[in-house]
C-alpha cells in the first residue's frame, strides 16, 4: 500500500513535467490566446489521446484509477515519450510493461563487443531474450563453433542445441539443461506473446524439434540465473563451467553470459583448448 501511495505523486509529477514540454505547435495545434501553461493543457492531452478530460485529470492527479496499456500508449504518444519514459509511465501507473516488439535487439555495438573480447579467454556471448547470438568472443567460439553447428546456419543457441546431433552437441546432460533453457525462453515470451517474429520462431523450432515442442507444451517458467554446465570438446574432453548472466545498460532484452571454469582441472583444460585452437597441428 505504501508503495502504491508513493507512486501516485511520482506519476502526477512525471505527467505534468512531460505535458509542459510539448507545445501546441508540436502536435499541429494553433497556439491560441491567453495561454498560461508552458505546454499543452490537460484537456488538449485528453483530446489528442482519445480519453475523457476527467479521466486524464484524475490520472495526472495520481488518483487510484485503472489505466489500460492501450490508453497509456495513447497518452505516451501524445506526450512524445521515448522508450525509457514510456516504460517509466507504465511502472508508475502499475501496468505490466511490454517492450515494443520491434525493439528486440539483434546486434551490438563496438563497446559491448570490446567488453566480451576483454573477458577472453573466458567464453562470453551476448544473447537477446530469444537466445539469438548477437556477439561472441574467441573463448566462446572455441567451445561452440564446431563444424556441425556452423553448418546449421541459424545464429541462435536454442535452435542449435535442439537441432544438432547429440554426438556433436558441445553441451552435455541435455535432458537436464534444455528444459531450463526452454523455461527461461518462456519467461521472455510472456512479454512478447503474439509478436509475429516470436511466434514464427516458436513454431519453426517446434516443427524442427519434437523435443522442443514437448518441453514448450509443459508450460514451465524460470528466470535466467547462474548454473554449472558441462561441455565436451574432442580436443580436451569435459569442461565444467559456471554460467553467469550480466545485464547491459540500454539493451533491456539482452544479457552477456560469461562462462568461468568450475575447478582446477577445467582451468587447465581450457588453457589447453586455447593452445589447440591457436596451434591445431600441435
């Protein structure tokens, strides 16, 4: 209750400040005479957003009224809110926030690539919420990019793990690890239900892998978290690695995943793997 009471005055202050910076000219309206407000009037925001003046006034006053995502989106458009401001509006109004489906990141900039390169020889990768592989460093490629995986031609970790042959798959104990990954995918899917690219991805992978279809139908949901995973490589054998996810500022649907050796034996094998990669004939 106290959290809700604190949000209401914050919502009121936020909406008033955003309204004050939008001029009539910004939205194609004549300035009019005797305008005392620095920006739009409340009734103008209501009219442009397609909502009642009383309802918008109560919203801006922080009164306990219900607001739908559709109405908040209309207000956000009128007030010209950018994506972070739109999310902030949703949080203050206590409405579940769904990012713009088109905002799902599919690439990274040189700064993020530089970070994961600096982590080498620790394997590191950047995933978006659909497990698309956006960037990798040499350590990650040492572990994962074996010929059969490259031949799949889909830069997505889940698609790779469900469609590559079990003999070639670098991740061991798939019966334990893959259900967790699918449950993690579902937690992200909940924010993107109905988005065409997501629906095509789910349907395509279910068609390509009956095992994925079975796991997806189970409905399990988990959040990303650290795990100890076992990998195998024909050059050095088994490696036990702890995976840790790191968030990225400005890329809310993405994370850096770093793998660190779990024990001394794995550290030694990882060093040998790097030597093997750099000098395959040795």
